[in-house]
């Protein structure tokens, strides 16, 4: 059971990290939302919902910002064994200010 608890803690850490990191780089942090769901055994999808204006900031020039986030998460992957897929989407309600 301790291994399962470690996976849950690591997973929460990844979601929280992505949310806090992205809040620092976007213009409208109050709109930002990170949701996660299991796709299949061992693979989790992190959906970053942001204001359409901020999508470019999260993705970065030539995808460098999202690549940096993926690089950080790959270190967590080694510890908890989960693969992560990151998706950046326009917020369902971008005008919540």
C-alpha cells in the first residue's frame, strides 16, 4: 500500500505543480484550470484549460514552454511510474474574470 500512496501523492504534486507554474506565466490566472483523468493503465492526461489569449504563453515559442513542463514531469514519471500526456485547451468559459 505505501507504493500506491506514493503514486497518489506524486500525482497530486504533478497536477498542483502544473497549475501553479502556469498561473505564473499567463495573463488571466483566474481562468486557468488543470484537470486530470486516467486514459489507460499507467497513462494520465493533464488538460490545461486557459483563456484563449494565454494559450500561446503556455505552449511557448516552438512549443518550448510545454516541452519544459514535460521535461520536469518526466522526472516524476521515473518515481511514480505513470506516463503523462499534456493537452492545452481554450477554457470552456474564458470570460470568468
